[in-house]
C-alpha cells in the first residue's frame, strides 16, 4: 500500500466539525472541473492513490482518467462501496427493477442477471452480494483498483448482526474477480479485527479514525493499540486532523509514531494544502528513519 492516500470527502460536502465549511465545499465542487484540478494537484504532489466512494460523480472522474492514460499513468483508485444514497435515489426515481438494471455490469449482464435470479429463488446471500459488488465496480473497468473497500455503514452493520462470513464472501470475490485485496472501513477497529480473524482474514487492510485526541475512535486510543498487537493489521489512518481540531503538524507527528499505521488518508481542497500535508508526512516519517 502507498503511504499517502487522497480522499474525496471534500468533494461531496462532508465535514464532521463544520456544516458551513461542508456547504462551501459542496458548492465549490459542484462541477467536475474543480475536482479534476484538485486531483491533478494531488498527483503533482506525489499522491497517486484516490480512495473514493462510488458516487456518480466519481464515475465521471474515472472516465476522464480512462480517456487520458498518459496524463494519469500510475494513478490508482481504491473504491469504497456501497454508496447508499445512490441506490436509494435510483429506487425512488426508477423503481426497484429498473434501478437494478441501471447498476448491472454491462459486460456481464446475462451472468449477473442469472446470479441475481438464483439469489431471489434460493435466498443465496452470496449471489446477491457478488451481484452488487460487480455493479459498484462497473465504473472502474480498465483502471487500477488494487484494493476495494466496504464502507463503514456496511462493515459495522455486519459486525452488529454477527454475520462475519459476509466479510469472507466480499474478500474472496474481490480477489477472484478483480485480482485485488479487500479493505474494510470501520468506526470500531477493536471489534472488527477479531471478527475478520474468525473467518480467516489475516493481516487485513482496515481504514479507521486514528488521531491524537481519540476523535471517533471506538474504545479509545489504547484499545486500538491493544487490538492491533493481538490481531495485526495494515491500518489506514483517516480523520487524522480530527476534522480540524488538531493542528496539522501536531496531528501528523503523532500519527506517524503509531506503529500499526501503514498509510495516512487525507482530503484537501487545494494543491497548496495537499503539498503542505504531504510535506509534513515526509518530514515526520524522515525523523523516524534510522540515522
């Protein structure tokens, strides 16, 4: 995994501390052009991974990258699925059957439909799950997607239901069909790691909030440290700045010293802010290097 990952929250007006800032960002990125400009800024700063939802606007981003292979050489997507609002809105507008048809993978329409039909008849949850995964991956056809994530809303729902086998179904399908690794986003890393271990998923890729003040870290900082010692994982730290509650230098100096943190995910609205964060990560990573 790359050390530094760029996220998409700012493109869709998501800010956990400020509704006004979220509103301003939503207005700024209402069109595709400023999104692509910001992604170019990230690439110019040496960040070649875009960890993103499967929002319809991201499909437009993927199309640009696919159409301009020379400019975007080496650029990778880490899709995070599902984007729940997309399904809810489509069902409202088109109805259940037509909404499903809109999301079926074009290259394997008959195969997908057959698997879906079998699932309806036999209540085979694995067939339903793989059908929806393929639908979510459709916009990324032909692009590099070495890791594919389950969004925390689903990950943590599965944890609550205790249906841990679903994690294995997802991981196996992602590996077999897309030659990729599965990743899991969660708000409860200490609970997720033993659950993944119980179904044979070792050293998993897990994205979770990790920050100096324990903001949205279920169980607190010490619980994360204990869990990763018992069940090793490749952890991607998100919300490192705690939505602006921690000064950047202080936040990054702390997080790079957490031994279980493999990668750092952040979002920013300008190339200047992207470069500032990247420079801080490199600076404090360098301070850890042996003399």
